[in-house]
C-alpha cells in the first residue's frame, strides 16, 4: 500500500542551504507520508529578496513557474494579514520582540497561516521560532529543535 501524500511547505531556511550549498533537508523521510511540495508566496518573496545575481533570479523564476503551473503556490488571504497582526501583537507582548525582529516574524506567521489554509506541514530549520507561533496558530511543524 502506498504511503499517503502529505502537503508540505518548505520554509526559506530549508531552501537557502540547498540553493547555496546543495544541502538537502531530510523532508523526504517524513514518518507519516510522502511529501507533496507547495510553495508559499511569502517564501518565494524572501528567496527573491536574497537573490543577488542573475543566475539566482533565473533559478527562482523556474522554481516559481513550476509551482505556479502545478497550482501549488499558496498566497495569504486578506484575513491572514489581519490574523498575523493580532498574532504579532501577542508574540510581542509575551516575548518582548524588537521591531526589526517582528518583520521577520510577520513572514513566519504568514507562512504558518498559509500552511494551515491548505492543511500542510511547515518544514523548517527555525523550529524554535515556529513553536512560538504555534502557541497562537494551529498548524504542523517538522524539523529539529
């Protein structure tokens, strides 16, 4: 019997080591099913923001086009932005984050909400940050602490 497909959104922290150094994450070894990859629009924005040469941009263009053609590009809804603002305020109150840190957390919350929107698991190297978000958003995380 074939393993069930598990929807997965890879966080930017997974793509960067792969793009820069060819280091892959063991996401293909999920205990509970075969990964079906989706791309968060937030993640692709973060990747483009760090693309400093034409070859990187072309690689990301191909990556974006692939996910778009497969209809596996997940875009935050207007209500996700509203929820994100509320969650950021709660995180700030609980953990006393600085303003510069909150911008990064905004993207992480949007990624978490996007994953929840489609019932996907977020695979990340930043588990600690996503565990804090999980206090306020019900979604699944995969990664080492």
